[in-house]
């Protein structure tokens, strides 16, 4: 049977994101499953399916082996057949025989088949919110994951937190509550920009142009501290500032230089971070790793209001790059009894605990 290489690749490329590279305790997590009309994969956290016409031929093979052979095929069509427990693959002078697995357990079919609710549109701001909140996180600390929830007024937010910061991003329209693993959502967004979503049993399913669907396992959001998070944000919003101002426009150039020496080992907090020190006269950036260290001071373009008192935070260079391309306001405040940095830019708010030396 001859199948068009590019058509097969277009179907397999989104699905390969859910294929484990090595065998795990979950049966077939390293497999691509072809049903004759679709190709799918499931690794316990995320499932992906995409339309794929194999002319009725169904088989299950090691996903990455198949994908690598297919992507390197030098003919526009490839020959495939299942024979004697193996997929016989041929492209020009290249022949391969890939062992097939038993296909009696199609886990992804349990997720995608049946009475799936109607898909709802993705709210404006969702993709940007996930991006901003992910960039602002502390990569070395255990994260709760990405959540979507409302503040009690009906407005929905993307939320991500770690042990010393809260990030929220306001959405243009309402979205159902959910809480999922951040890495799994990142995988879903690698597939492309979703056009819709629905909540189905213990999954959130994203839909894409062309018929691809990605299901991400949901956490039990009943235990997510939505109320505490929005209480912290509200208190910080209303807190009187110790100091306030705008991040300088020259921040981007300084970050590009200091990120060369940013290291997770020496920050004692997270990976590849830059330390920011807020003082009355300037913003000081510091980065270090085994091979050296660097410091740069940036005078405030506009005098800051209040007293900065040398508060320090660790921030990911990628977030600073994003901050430098936008207009970010900040204030240093006391949240409860804790000195904190409160940063805003449009729909985005970050609250992070500071420290002094």
C-alpha cells in the first residue's frame, strides 16, 4: 500500500508530542496507534489524535522509530504493509521492519470517542497569559501548574504560582475553571494555536484547525487556592507603595549582556536567573556562574516615588526580555508583613516576595 509521505508527516507531527521515547509502566505510551482513519498517542498525562487516512490499515508501532524513518524517507510516497507481526516500510532503496504492538487497548479512544461536549472558543488573552505567567515563574521551585479561575466577579484569569510568587493574567471573556500540569499544557501549545476547548470527564480537550485534538489530564481544582490567590492580589493592589515607578527602557540591552553569566547554581533560588536590586538611584542587575560574574546599574529614567530600600528579587531573563518590550509599572509594598514587588502590565499582574541584604 502506498501512502503519501507529506500527508503522513502532517498527521504524525502533532501526535508525536505525546509519545514517550522509552517504554514506561503504561502500556503503549511509546507507540503511535493508527486506526485506519486517525493516528493517536497517550502517555498518561496527555493524549493527541489527528486525522490520518491509512486506507483502513490499522497498526501500532514504536512512535519515534516510525517518525524518524518517515521524516527521512526520500520518496514522495512510502509503501507500508502489516505482515507477520511487523510493519513493512519501504521508501525507494530503504526497507525497514518495525515490530507492531497489540492494538486491543486504544486508550486515546476512551478519551476522544463518545459524548464530548460542544467546544467553546478560546478566550482572547489565553495564549499570551500562559506565556507571561510561565516566563515569570521560578523554574527551580515546585509549581502548582497552570490554572484558570475567576475572582468572584465573573472575570477569568490564567494563574501560575510557586512558593514566592503569584502571576495572574486577565482574560477578555470567561473560561471554565481547570487546573493542569504546566508542562503538559506547554506540549499542547507546541501542537499549534487551539481554536476551542471543552471539559470532558477528567480532561480538558483542545481542538485545532485540521481536526487535531489534544487532551490534557486535569487536576482536582477543588483543592486549588483560588480565593487565597485573589485575596493576595487584591491586598497588594490596595497596599500603599513604599516605592513605585516604571522599569527602564534600556533593560533589554542590559539583560542580553548579563544573561551570558546567569546560572542556576549560584542564584541559590532558580535556574539562569538575574538578580534585581531596587534602590533609590538605580536598578542593579547581577548574574554569576562558575566562570565569572557581572553587574550593571541602570539609572531610573524617571525618579521613583518613595523609598526603594534595596529590595532584591530573582527573575528569569526571558521574562525581563518580555518586560523590556512592554511598559511595566512596579511598586514595592508590604503585603501582610512581607515586603513584596508588585508588577503590572496591561492584563498581567505579578506579586513576588522580595528580600534585603
